[in-house]
C-alpha cells in the first residue's frame, strides 16, 4: 500500500473534555483538572493541546502582566512534562460581559478597546506557552438585528483590530475561524471565503490565515472539503477542526465521521492530496462527548475521532488511482461513485 504524503499531528482543547452542560440543562459530569486532561491527551495519542487564553490563565482580566506570565509559563512546563506542546491560543471574548454586543465590532468604543486589550494579553500568553499561533473565532462579530450595525464598517473594524495585533507582536500568526451563526444570528465573517478575503485586507497577509471547522462549513450549507481546497489554493489553511454535524442545527461538534462518513473521507482526501502537515499544520479534533455519556467513558469521542481519521486515511492512501483515473477519463462517474462506496464499506470491488 502507498505511504501517506501528509504529516499529521493531532490536538484538542480542554473544552473537549467537558461537563456536558447545554443551554437547557445543568452539567452532567464533574470537572477534570487541566493537568489530568494533559495526561489523557498523551495517553490517547495526541501531540498537542489548544487553549483559550483563560484555559491557561483563569480570571486573567484581574491579573498583572507578571502574574499572567508566571501562570502561563507554569502551564508550559506542565505540557513539557507530558511531552506535549501548545498548538495555539485564542481569546475567549464571547463570555465577557463587555462583549455581549461584539468585541472588535462593538458599538461602544470602551468595550471595543477591552476586546483589543484582552486579545493582546492572549498574544502574550501564546508567547509564554511557546506558540506564535492565535486563533480568532469571531463569535460575536455580527448582529442579532442587522440595522444595529453597519456591515461595511464591521469588516473594517475587524481588519483594523487584526492590524493592531500584527503590529503588537511581529511574530504572531493569526488564524481566522469563521462560522455563519451562533451565538449571533448572523456573523459578518461567516465562511472560509470571507476569512481568506479578510486576510488579504490586513497589513501583513502572510501572517493571516484560516482555521476550518467541519461543522461550521456544514452550518453554512457548504462542503468542508471544498472549503479546504479553496483555502489550500491560497496557501491559507493553517489548521483544521474536524468534527461532524447533523444538518443545519446548533453547532453539534459530533465525533468526526459519525454523521457522514463520505464527507469525512473527502476532507482527509483533500488534506492527503496536498500533503497536509508537511509545513507544520495541525489536525485539531474539536469534538464533544454526548450529553448522556457517563463520566468514566467521556473521552471516547476523542479516541473514536482519532481512530476514524486513521481508518479513513488508510482508505484514501489505498485508493486505486488507476481505477479513479480510468473512470474520470471515461467520464463514468457512476462507476467512480460505486468504487468509492465499496472502498468505504470494505467490500471487494
């Protein structure tokens, strides 16, 4: 069998081992300490962890720069002790009372400044953790009612904020993670195309790329593998969050491949054709345990997703390219369809 061209490193965030709360009910599992989550990551075969700023430094708004540095460096030592690294840090702006009406697009100048200052602290935390990558999930950059904000100005406000971050730290690399809705009704940077376009508007496009999440593409009615291909054509796909989604619902973060195995297969096919990871890109598994999952089994969503990735990678690598090429040359796409289905089902072709 052919050898994989990609170089795959896997990560997840502490929030992926969750207490199982949802908007309509209480927590169903007890919290797990960050140190234990790191041990679990290593045991499951992961290479790194993702962080929100307050995952690494809780309650950072009330702490000095020296206190933030001390706590972040302590987390870095914890990672090193488990043989892990930090993939990225992201500012968690959507929980702050100052940002209920947006961060960088807030109608209140004082609250906009809070979002910018908080993000600069996030950049500092990333530096202390040993990563230059910062992810911007623009969660509340949008509207519940369109007349409340000027759409053109929102785009320019986000651009100006990113430019300020690029100027603040010449080493920071910013990954925009788009999502079409939730928590806001309508996000202003809603798809990978919007995020790629935003990158070119900034003062240093070479340091601004994108992070694609499977569920976010599906929520926009798009195919995540096509979105990957578009970002790759611009050399902007710097990380992925693989999961799954059952229709146009809330953001479910289901285990990778659990809803549509063929959609998952094609995501890996696109990554493998590009030799993803050879220039340092990561594979993040942003998945949540089912709310009903018991405490002692509440990491299976992570191990299952990792196993599904590897299973589908084997399928991609083992594809008979002669059959594929022949079907394409003959324009016999029905036969190509049958070949892919038999491959996925493990049947003899």
